[in-house]
C-alpha cells in the first residue's frame, strides 16, 4: 500500500469515528423523555428531572463541539504532514530513538492538552457549576493538572522508553516482551492504586468505629470477603457525585467509600452498595477482567508489531524517514476501529457482570436496599433515565437504572 492510500485511510477512519459517535449522541438526545417513570417518581421531583435532561443536552452539545474541533485539527495535521514536520524539526536536535519519541509525544501531549484546557475549564466551572455538581476550586483544578502531568510524564515516558528500546533491540518479536511488562504494570496499578496513586489526589481516612463499620464487617464475615481496611475518601473536594469501590488483587482488600456516598445513604443502603462490589469479587469478575485485558494487550501489541517497522506508515504522516513514534501514532488511528469492537464486547461483558453483582447483593443482603441506593445515586448524578438502546449498546458499561431495577424486582 502506498503512503497516500494509507493517509486516506487514516483520515477516513478519523472522520468515520466522529460521524458514528455524533449519530449515537444525536439518537440519544432524541430519545429524551420528559415524563418520570413510576419506579422512581417518589425520588425525582419534576424540576430536578427536567434539570437532568437539560444537563445531558448541554453536556452532549459541548462534547460534540470539542470533539468536532479535535477532529478538524487532527485531519488538518494529517493532511498537511504536520506530524512528519515535527519529526523533521526534532531530528537534528536529538539523535537517539528513545529521546526522539519522548520529545515527539511530549510535545503532542502538551499542545493538545493546552488546546483542550479552556474546554475542560468551561465544562467544570460553567456546565457542572450550573447544575450544582462542581465543588472544585480553581486551585484544586490547577494542582490536579500539574500532578496529572507529572504522573503521566513518569508513567508514560517509562513505558514508551521500554517499548522503543525493545523495538530497536529485538525487532518484531518485541511484542511478547513488552506484553509481559504491560501485564506486570497493570497488576501493579491494581495492587497499589489505593495506597500509592489515590492519596496523591485525595485524602483517605479510616472509617471510624460505629454502626456502619460494624455492619460492613458483619457482612464481610458472612460472605467470606477478606476485608483489610475501610477508608473514607474526600470526594466532596471535587464533586457531589458519589461512589464506592475496593482494590487489591490478593488476600487483603481495601474498601473506599466516598464521603458524599456516606452523607446521604442509610447504613443498609451503603452495605447493599458494598455487597454489589463484593459480588464482583465473588463472581470472579475482577480476575476475568484482568485476564481479558491481558488478552487485549497482547493482541494489540501483536498487530502493532506488524506495523511498527513499515516505512510507508511514517511517510503517510509526512515523515521523511521511518520513525517508531510516527508509526505508533498511525497505528493508534488504524487500530481504533478494532479497539472500538473489542470495547463494545467488553461493555457487553461488563453489563452482564453488573446484573450478576446486583443479584449477589440481593441474595446475600437486600434487594430493596440496593434498589433504593441505586435510585438515590441516579437522582444525585442526574443520570439519563431513557438513553437510546443503540447508545447503551455502544457506550454503557452498566445497564440503565430502569433495567437494573426491573432485574432486582423480578428475578
Ligand atoms: Zn458494579
């Protein structure tokens, strides 16, 4: 295939991806309904519900605008060969392939983040603010950004260096070795997320003794969940949205509850939410999820190994010679339809798991308490009650609220 043909395919994929997404968003907005379903009529007041519809409309339109601009910039850069131009500029300054790739992606990441910064600011301080979600102060916003840059730079440059090193050193067989590194990395993040990464952004305090703590411990003992510690996280620092999760792959599990979750749920509802999370563990979703993501990683790396050494790919991006980083970028675009399909399969699997975890919570603890927690969470986050089925199929990792309530009541 010639470089020109590849360029057309790259542009075609970029535009097609945007078109499919816009179509789904449009269908989803058209599916909005202003009536309130009986199941949750007691929780949603009319005004709040209409507010949630407006929130979705505003957010969708804003996202469409930003991603539309993003596509325009990407297509313009592809068409003009700007990526190759950046590569040509860097070459006289840096002569080592690893440093070259680091500088190249560093510049791209910085420029793209600076371009989207005003949009992120607007989404947080105007849209989220308008609907009363936002609690982030400009100071938190800026320090989050800086910590994010630093973390991204450390992790990103570490992985990228290893990848380029292995490509140069081993050739197309690099994918097996890098796959092993990636697997270890994913495992590491899973094991130490709560102890190493989360504390960089949030304060975690142990849940004090009391009714809630003993209720959780009684439940954990009953179902044989290896509970290590329960933490409360200051989620209220950023947003009124609430959540709960646990982390740790081995024998010791840490549960993290958002302070926002604790403040407006009863003890029964909180234990029911945790029972759902424990269900994911008991039904082996966590470990299967890990295995599936490993299969995905190795598959992706294998395809990459067939493309990383092509001179045509670099030329398609305007490069005057072969460069691993140009090929990585082209690969990212070429692979996106495939990752779209695998993502869709993962969502299907994830929605099935959510039903199973709900059923576990119903059997081991209480269906009504979970249902009531789900309703409250849905009201608090103003989540969409009538998403379009096509949109759910492509994007939802969880079934819709009404689907989950139906399953809880009927089975
Ligand atoms: Zn779940």
